[in-house]
């Protein structure tokens, strides 16, 4: 994975993640990628990158991280 953080022309921080074919294969095997943003000077956050064929598979991929206080946002286009 390639990771970067830079400042855009509008002054906002741009954070980028480039995933390789190997990364995609691991994601498809149900192995989420945890990115520690403190390593990029962006503490105190971490980012979890995960994959699923559909929303049910996405839920399965992250269920160990979701608890009663977890805020979940679902794209309104998927709520039809």
C-alpha cells in the first residue's frame, strides 16, 4: 500500500491510499487493512479499509469493530 498526506491548493489536508493487486486479493479474502494515521502525523485516528461484495458482506467484515456506540452512515442511495 502507498500512503500519503499533503496539503491541497485549498489548504485542506489530502490523505491518499493506493492499494496494490496483492492488497485487493487480501481484502477479497476477508483481511481488512488497518492504517495507523499516527504514523503519518495524523493522530489520533486509524482507518480501516475493508471489502465486501454487498452491504451484508461489509457488515460481516467489520462486525468485531461495531458496538452500541458506533456511528454508522449509509449512503442514502442504498436505502431504497
